[in-house]
C-alpha cells in the first residue's frame, strides 16, 4: 500500500488498481476488502478484482488501458506473458529481498529465520520465471536483532515505495539499465506453512528466537504446555547455559518464562493460550507452578 500511496501523491497517473477478490476474514468470516482496495477507493481509483489473469476476456480490460508501465507488489497471482507484454515499458516488481537471494513467496520470513544480517528491496523487470527478471535498482536494509516479519515488512514497504519513485524516471527515459541477476547465491523462499510453527526445543535458543520473530504476525511459533497449545509471540535470548533437558521451564519471573533449549536459554516474553488473548509471559505464569515443566510434551 505505501507504493500505491506514493504513486498517487506523485506526478504519475494511476489508471487502475488490480487486487485480489474480497475474501472472508475474522471470526465472523465477513467478506473483507484488501488494504490496497480500500486505499484505491479512498482515492477514487478504478479497482479490478479478477480471480485470475489468464483468459483473454480477463486480460482485455487491462490491455485497453494501454499503460506505460505496470507496478506489481505481492499480487499473489502468476502473470502470463500476455499480461507482461501489455505495458510499453514493461512490468516492474517491488521485491522484498536483495535478489537473487530469496526469490519466491516469503522472502522476509526466510531472511529472519536464516539469520541474514541484512535484506532490502529490488526493483526488477518481470519475466515469466519466478523472480528471475533483470534488476533495475536495489536498496539495502539491516535486519535488527528484534525485528519480526511484521516490523521488517513495514520498513521494507516504505523503502520499496521510495525505491519505486526513484526508479520510474530512469525507466521512462531509458537511463536506468537493467542488470541480469547473478547465477551465484540464488535461494528460494518457500511459502510459510503452519506446520513450521511448531517449536523444536532441541534446537538452539538462537534458532528458536529467529523462528519466533520470523513467524510473527503469522502463523506464530507454538509449543504445548500440559498438552495444550501455547503460542509464543515474542522472546529474548538469555546469555546463560542450562543443564536441564530441552523444553524444560527453568523459572518464571518479571522478565518472562525461562526455557532450556538445545543450546542456551530462551525467555518467553509474550504468550497466548488456546482460546485466549496474548499476554505478557510474566502475567501468564502468575499463580502457576511452572518450574520443571517440560514444554512440547
């Protein structure tokens, strides 16, 4: 959405906005508009929501706009060559990684999960392959030790909007030359699954901390306490070692719930029991005898 807002506020003319169809959301499963659609409607822009963009009758309205350039941001649909060929200056994608690292669906999650020290934005010209197109412009962004996917996403969204506006003049006059992606260093950011959210306490505290941050705000890392789901929204690394078996709760105090891992201690700072709201771990632990309890069993 920052990219759309930036375009609307610039000298460029937005002809139409394409976004996914409205989908059920929330506990009531009420049909909900995407944030992109809401922003477009606020600005009085035409909105199109085809479920696919493959059939001639779906592509024709887009082609009739005769756009100079199309800007694609996390659209969620694979665009066929017939669509990519429509704009005179090509389809431009704002991708949330420093390509060729983390092509694919979940580049922010995977960068945090794998402990990358930095990530960034790549403005690329789209082609039929998965994020394989030539690069037009990059902007780097450090990954901070406390970054979650949600926090880093918002920073990259703002950076992507700035990078797009910086790139468009050079795309228009031909001065911005595309560079082929290197063949070395290609990695793929596979789509996140709920199954990955389960914490394996035999892993190190460092690795589990990355998992907690990478899977916030979805799907949220989780374990079990006395057989019931316990989601872990946030945690801190403890610079200590533990002799207890992985998953053992060592103690609970005002900082949170201290848990032994395969290497080091992780302090859970915000947790959520099944069917309840997320709360500070210190509050959750109040009145409970958790010392010695083993999580994940």
